[in-house]
C-alpha cells in the first residue's frame, strides 16, 4: 500500500482505509496495529485539523513547552519538544480500534473516536518522561471507571503529572493562547 500523504489527508479516504484494514480478516493483528500506529493515528494527529501540525499549528501545548518555544523572555535551558498523544497510541489501538468485541468497525465509529480521542499536545522532554512514568502505553485505571470523576477524562495523565495545558489558536503560524485546559470539566477535542 503506497499512499502519498496528500491521499491520506482526505479525511474520507483515511477513515475508509482504516475501516477496510481493521475489518480485513486476512491481515494479522500486528499488521493492523502497525498501520494504525505508524500511518493512521500519526497522520491524524499531525495533519488534522491543520496540515503539518506536529508542533507548529498543534492545537494543544503544555505551558512550559509554549513558553520555551514562543516567549522571547524565556530564561533557562531549553528542552527537546515532543508531539505527545494525549491518549497513548497503544491504548487507542488495543482498546478502541482493535478491541475484542468481534464486531466489524464502521466509518462512523472510526470518525467518532478520531474526532473525540485522537489528538496530541506538544510537551517538553521532562513532561514527556513524567507522562510515561504515569502510564506510557495505557490510561490510568480511573479513565474507565464509569462512576468515577475521571471517566473518559482524556487529560487524566496530564492532571496526574501536574502539567498545565493551553489550547492554542493559530493565525498565520502565530500562536495565541485561547484558554487553559480545564481537566475537571467534560471536554471534547473538536
């Protein structure tokens, strides 16, 4: 499957391809997971809603990463910046896209989860390490506890790591802080 990035940037083509691959019984689970991790999810977080948004044009930045990158008065040692998936890709793949339900996935199913759960935040190296210490490939248990206050709280790892996050608006490659993400309220990435 030799796809150019421009082909994958057509949302309908990307989702249709995801549905076909996930529902293909001739492909191994490993092949499906490899495609989801390295093509589909990565493409989604780096190019939606804006093309080439791995860092510049990324919708979410930690306060520390933002200050380091854009504050001309920043004093201190600059760290490497990471495009961090808010919900780890492994969790998305195993729990959502390749779950054990046995039912074929649909276009609407994939689109819903891409829109609501698949997005990234730019963080510093030390924040990246703190997030991985909390949970590198999964979400904390309380993410799945329906009666808990953190049920489906996408920012749960960030809250536990005490990382403040800004939602950013971009105008001509110039960022403006729209708001500070509130970890305690119901939230949607769209």
